[in-house]
C-alpha cells in the first residue's frame, strides 16, 4: 500500500466511523441537525493523544492527561443542543476547556467563544489544536473559570463542563434570553445537567438528565 492510498484508507475509515457515531447520537435522542452536522465534521481524533485516536469516534469519554477527560460525544451534543436556541449563537463562555473539543464545536456555531481552563498545560495544548484547525474565534485563557470572563460578559450561552455548584458570578454574566448549562451535584454523587434561561423576570431552571463530569475546582494548576 503506498502512502497515498494509506491516507485515503484512513480518510474512508474515519468517514465511516464518524457516521456510526452520528447514528448513535440520533438513536440517543439528539435531533438538532446543525449540531449533528458540526459533530460529524469535527476531527475528534485530533483532540486526544495519538495512542487513543482509534477510539476517538466511540461514544465515550477518554482521558486527556492530568486526571481530566474529553467529554462523551453524547454529552457534548446534549449541552450544545441545550444552548442552541436559534440557528447561531453570539458570544459563548465555556468553563473547563479540557481538550478544546467542546470549544471547537461551539466555534462553528457562534460568533466568538471564550473558554477558560485551570490547568496551564491543558490550556496550552487546546490553544495549539484550535489554532491548527484555524478556529480563530476561540479565545483560550488559563484562568479559574468560576469567575467567568467579566470583560466579555454578557454571554448568550454559558457551558460549564466540570461538575459542582454553579457560582452566582456565572449566572450574573448571562445575557437576557441567554442559556447556561452545567452539571450540578455534590462531589462523588450523581450529577444532573441543569439548564437555566435568563428571562426578563429572572432565572428559569430545568433539569435535563444524569451526567458524570470531573469536578469544578478552585484555583490554578
Ligand atoms: N470541555 C472539555 C472537557 C472538560 S473536562 C473538552 O471538550 O474536552 C473538565 C475540565 O475543566 C478539566 O480540564 C478541568 O481542569 C477543568 N476545570 C475544573 N475546574 C475548573 C475551573 N474552576 N476553571 C477552569 N477550568 C476548570
């Protein structure tokens, strides 16, 4: 097999395995075609270590180092679907950049994405990946995301991708009509995805489903 057919072969396998993932997401109840399309075209294998790239299109969370994980595609799809109330988003804030994968999905649906990560090494790697993919509308900062990103607030969507209690500061940075999704729960217990909409009358809350995220921690590493 020459180099060219090898590359083509990888491309074909990847197309097939990506399609299989999309079928699984549909079977699990994801209905937003825009979300499915963006997941289908985003190379998740570039957001994990090369040794794990053959598993990148499985519907599972995978380790990304430093005890952290890239979220399960179904959870990424659910959270994205939960904040995408129209065809596109304006300004989005993510807390917990991790691999940068969720930010890459959001970048294709939003005007600007601001994402924070408390582990410097992960923030650096994510920034490189997003740059390589020419996703220039994503801004990655090595910050404690519990403070939000005050200079860019308010946001049309806020996604917290680490579990715990949502600090009030984040609700305060939500624009009117904006949506926040976050895994909420005590450490070590079952977490639920909370969806909160800021209306003219205040915050409207609903609970989506059980999830399992690494903890939202204080301070930098
Ligand atoms: N969204 C990520 C997965 C998140 S894993 C992805 O698509 O790959 C959760 C991440 O949140 C971890 O990398 C963890 O270090 C980070 N995190 C935890 N507490 C945080 C905080 N207070 N501020 C910023 N990041 C935090």
